[in-house]
C-alpha cells in the first residue's frame, strides 16, 4: 500500500507544472466566484446601512400626525405601544413631538410652537438662559425660543412675545434661547419654520393655537437594519397610519403621513432585486468558462499521461482505480487552490462590504468550485482511459472537422430562446419588476452568450475548411500550412475558441451594461434632482417681506455655479388626478439639465412653457420707490392703512415690500438689493363705520405703470373694489391708478398690475395626458397650495424635472407668479434653488456652508442607486476579467498540447527546408487567426446580447427614474478598450512564447521520434 501511494505521488510530481497551472486557474475561479457571490449577498445590507445613514430624514423617515388628545402622555404611550407591536423585531426608532404649526406672532410673521416636554429638552442645546418650567409672575407663561426666532424678532432672555391666539392674545416671557443639538436628526423632520420656533408648556400652546398636533417620526436604524428586513419594514411602514387611525386612544383624528420612508424602502427593495438580476449573468458565464478551462487542463494532463495510462491499464489497473486516484489528486489541488482564492476574496469582501451574511454566502462558491474541478479531472481521465484501452494505436494527429455536435448547439439555442422570451416578455423579475427574480429570465444574457459560443464552435470547422481551400490555391507554405493545420486540428482549438468568444462577449456585455447604466443613471438623476445641485430650503407658503427670498441670486454667485433658478415643488390636482406641481425659471432649464435629448429636450421644453409675451412690469431706478396714495368717499370716511409693492428679482422671485402712508399720503417703499422690477402694487383702504362711493388713487409711480389695470380677483370675487371700465386704470390722462368701490366696510385691498392677460403655458407628463385625455392647446385647471390657476397644455413630455412623479405639471415661475398676482392675494415662496455647475461636489460643499443646517443640499450623483448597483457593475467587469484569464489559460494549454503532439512535425518540416523561424511564424499565425476570428465572433455576440437585454437591465437597475423614461444604449469606451488591450496583450505574450518554443524545438538536432 505504501509503495502504491509513493507511485501515485511520484506520478503527480512528474506533472507538477500542469497541476500548478490547474491550481492557479482554480484560485482565480474561487476568488472571483466568492467575490461576486459575496457582492450579491452582502452589498445590499451595506447599501441599506449607507443609505439610511446618508440620506436626509425626509427620505428615510415616516412622520405620523394626528390631533392631540387632552392627555398627551397617555396618547404618546398608546401610539408607541401600537407602533412597537407593528414593528416588532424590526430595528426602528420613534421620536414624538407635540406642536402647533404657524401661529401668528403679534407684529407680523408666525412661529411654530413646540410643547416643551422632556423629549424635546433632550434634543436641544441652550445657548442662553434656561428651559421653561411653568408660569411666571402675573400668569405669564414661560417659553424658550430658537435662535432663528430670536434673530427675526430681535428678542432675548427676559423679553416678552405676544402670540395672537384664536380667542385672545397669549403673552409669554422668554427664559432661554436654544438651537437643535442635531438639526438633521429625524426627530426634527417637518418641524422647521422660516420664522422660528417657540418651546412652551402645553397649556400655553393650546391657548395660542387652534389645536395641538401629535407627531411621531419612525426611522429605521441605520446600523442594524439589513436587506432581509426590507419586505417586512415596507409593509409595517405602509400600514402604520391606517392601524393607528383605528385606535381612538392614539389620536382624535385620522393619522396623516409625510416623509418618503415607504417609497425609499420600496426603492431599496427594487434595487436589491435589480442587483440579483444582474449578478447571475457574469456568474453564469464565468461558470461556463471555468468548466471549459478545467476540462482543457484535464485533457492536457491526460494527454501527457496517455502512454503511462496505457501501460497501467495493461498492468491491470482498472478505470475506477484511475478515476479514484485522479479524484484524490485533483481534489487536493482544488482544495488548496480554493482555500487560497476564497481567503483572498473574503479579505477583500470584509474590507469593502462587511462580514458574511450566512453559511450559504461563505461556503457555496468554494464547494461548487472544488466539485467542478474534481468532476472535470475525473471524467476526463475516465474517457481518456477508455479511449486508450479501445484504440491503443490511434493516430494522434487529430483530423476532426467538427468541434461540437449540431444537436448540442440546437439544444443550447432552444434553451437560450426560451430564457430570452421569458426575459423580453416578463422581464428578469417575477411579474416584470416585483420582489423576486425569475430564475428562467435572469439567465437569458448568459444563455444567449453560451449559445453564441456553441454556434461559433459549430461554424469553426466549416469555416476553417473554407479558409484552408482558399489558402491552398496560393503558392508556398507560408499561408497554406497554418490554414491546413487549423483545419485538420479543430479539436485542439475548440476550447480556446469557445473561451475567447465568451471572454470577448462578456467584455462587450460588461461595457454595454456599464455604459448604458451609467449614462441613464446620470441623466435620470439630473432630471429627478432638477439640476446638478439642489437646495431644499425647508420653507414654503407665501413671502411676507423682502427677506423671504430663496437666495438664488446669492447662491448663483458662488464659484463654479453657471446658472441658478428658484423653484417650487408641491402636490396638487388636475381634475381628479393627483399630480406634482413644479415651477422654475424656464430660461435656465437648458443650463440646469444637460441631459441627452433622448430623455428630455430641455431647449424645446423651455421654449414651450415660456409665454409668448411675458409680463415685464416696470423697471426700478436706484433708491426707494415713492408714490402717493389718496382715498375719498362720497359718504362716510375712509383711510388708506397700508400699501404693498410687489418687486421681482433678477432670478424671477417676487416679494412684497410694505409701507404705511404718511399723513400727506406719500409712501416710500424700501427697495431691497436684487429687486429690479415692480410687478404689482396693493393698496389697503379701511372704513370703520362704512363709506359709500369710495375711490382709491395711486400716483407717482414709474411712468411704465401708467397703463396698469386693476386685478379684480386678486382678493376674491367678494372684494368691494371691482372694475367698471373707465374708472379703473389710468384716469383722465393724469397717470393716476384708480379703483372704485360702491361701498366699503372694514378693510379691503385693491391691486394694480400690468395690462393684458398673463398666459400660462404648461408642460404635462405623458402619463397625466393619457389619464386625463389631455391634448396640446387644451386649457386645464391646476389646484395646489401654490394657488389655483388655469393654463394651456403647451407640451407633453415623458417626465418633468425636480420630481419622480409620473404625473406632473411644470410652469415657468415668473409666468406662474404673474397669473397668481391677478388671481390670488399672494404668490408662492420658492422652496428650493437649483444650481448648474461642472463641479457638483465643490459647489455642494460651498452651498452647505452658505445655507446652514436648516436646508438640505443634494447632488445629482445617483448615489442611492450606485450604492446598490455598484456591485452589479463591478461583477460584470470581474466576470469579464475572469473569462479573459481563463481564455488565456486555455490558449496556453492548447499551445502546450500542440508542442507535445506536433514535436515530430518539426523534424519533418526542417528536413524539407522550413527554418525554425518560418515554422515559428506558421504556428503563431495559427493561434493569431483563430483568436482574431473568435474575438470578432465574440464581439458580435456581445453586441447582440447588449441590444437584446442591455437597456432592460439598465432600466431595471435605476429604480429612482420615472418609469416613463426611455433608455439609450451606450458603451463604456474606456473599460472596453482596457479590457480588449489587456486580453490582446496576454494572448500576444502566449503567442510569442509559442514561437520561441517552436524555434527551440527546431534547433534541437538530437531529437529522435523513437527515443522520445
């Protein structure tokens, strides 16, 4: 037994080089398989952690709101109990706050009231004074104000603030000034106010407001949430409001929700599905290449042992014994090589994605690698031993004309066609985009590539024969010898041909997928974000004064910013359809959105929503804007109590500047920096006891206002000031703007605006147009918190900037403002700023420093999708690299086999006059011709696969893009060039070495066939 063991060991040592080469191949296969499998299992959880940690609370949290009950503590306990049961086993945090939004402050502006409980105290940092504890002397409540309120209202510790409560004013004394300890924490989501916040006891908050609202913010834990939690987390978040609304002890009104947590979790789920739909493609191709390469190496070893195998069979060694010895030998080699490759892969994964997610992640790749290596070696030895036994004198020159059977090719094509049909008809996921992948459809790209490789092998024999006939028509051996050797030795080149086809095909697929995915992600991220950099200010409503601007003009002057636009994004309705309402400066859209025309023609969109005759207003001169206002009444008395000039900035925003007339009726409006045009003027008249036939006259404005007219519906249809033809507008050539009211009781306003109808062209999405049967030129009404307006459908596009909603409406912000100045008492305040730049990272950093922590700055980086699908892109490149390495190994194995089999041929050719150099180049031309033909066929095959499935996979991968967007196929030229050059260089080295070996054989004059 010991002697037999020593024999098998010596037998392995005699072919140590081939065994080492096999081991190196196994190392590569095990490492790549482990990395790609690890990316499929681990990267989703790493991406979930990164997303929950990086995205703002508005994206990752769900806020649940309901009217407060008398017992706030009991209500909070009931809500937490219900949420705890619903989210049992899920790592989430709940933050509660009781508040009263938008309470008027005496003297102007408003404030957000927060109930000063213990939870709130733990979330703030006092900069002055102390936290309110109860009532002060004289029954005045204590309160603490935030830094923004203290700045806007110029108050400090010890000052008093009067809140205009619904029943009576509520006076509070300021005991402290605070700021949020962590302004971006989820607990502060939705609790921002441009005018400031006040923390005070519940009794004072209730007296100063129309009612207190309870708000519970549910946020998944960024460190403990894993990808496997996403389905349960989505269901729990989606039904939380409905369940709480069914508990009377949880709230006195149905719960409403805000925040995008449900949509974010759903997007993360779809991203995981997309990842699992892409990674099997390079894994399957790598598996096919690995099996072919291991079989080729096993054949090389079996060919080298052919003589000794015959000898062992003649001495009584059975085929099972040979198979067993080979299994042990290959198993030991595979075990050591797999361990090395797996350990290296796990170290890489540990650094990049984290620890293993389970036993399947850790053990599946190495187990399968060892099994395939042992099976390839053992089966090859069995077939080789049987062939040696049945035909011991077979000629080994090899004159087969086919590399693969037609039947096998037909079966592969049918299988590929079935999987491709599933992919095209239903997509790579169950239901075309549900929660799990379709095992049949997901392997379609790999199946098509393998079928193309088999078609290439089937055509290899006839093609080589045709080339041989063409070359045979010439004179000399330089061309005919390589052609005949390839044509008569098809079996020798079958493996390299298949692997080169698969390697080039997988490289083309990787470049096509990466290019298409990257281009679509970039363009769609730009479209959804609205611009390379977007600033969400966390404010809304209407402007109250000249300081209520977005800062677009200031941000537009930051280094690197090429264009800036204020924007408004809100919810609304068209007929009965919920839509997103977006308004931005149409003129800046081409600069803000440099996306491909296949996605959105921004130049045409800009032209479409720009009014043909925009309302310009009157240009302002330097200094204050001055006017004179007068009011007279035929019966009774009336006075002018205020006037407001609506001023437009260079960025298209409109802000009010109020003034109180002097005794002589003169008014001076302080023009703020950046204001360039006067677009409307309001006058407010008051009659305490009532007056009849009241006339308001406004004079002294710039000459361009001489033709202005009254906006009859600005203050509602019931306004006493209604136009009556000649009495409205310029009167008697005096340049005065006049308006009349038959009677006036109390106060009422009148607004003067430039003449003419303010047109409002609208862009609507394809989905909205289909749902509501909208056509170009049709007038529609858009209802939203911005105001109810009517406009004309000017263009229909697949998607609109600044929103992911498939049903949306876009208007030019200045045009929308002009319409609202004629139909509403106020205009919307810009809630965001869109910035164009070539350096988003630098501009985003500068913007964050400028706007502070209250605003949210985002870039169109596509980081959300990249976190999840980066592993898929990396896997396609890793798979292509692995196939290329295996193709080079296969070519090297074929070269070694040819050197051994055709050793005697060298002597014969030398004898007939072919020098060693000529023979070397003839051999090199064989490999070069075969490799080039296989490479071209693989390139064509890869292009076919990209055309068939590339756009679908890229569309599935970018889950943040609206479903109505189209995808344009692209190629990553750099990746394709690097891969092709690397593969060509490796093959060139092998071919050069082949020629050197042949020349060395030709120079060996002592070689004899009978003494080898």
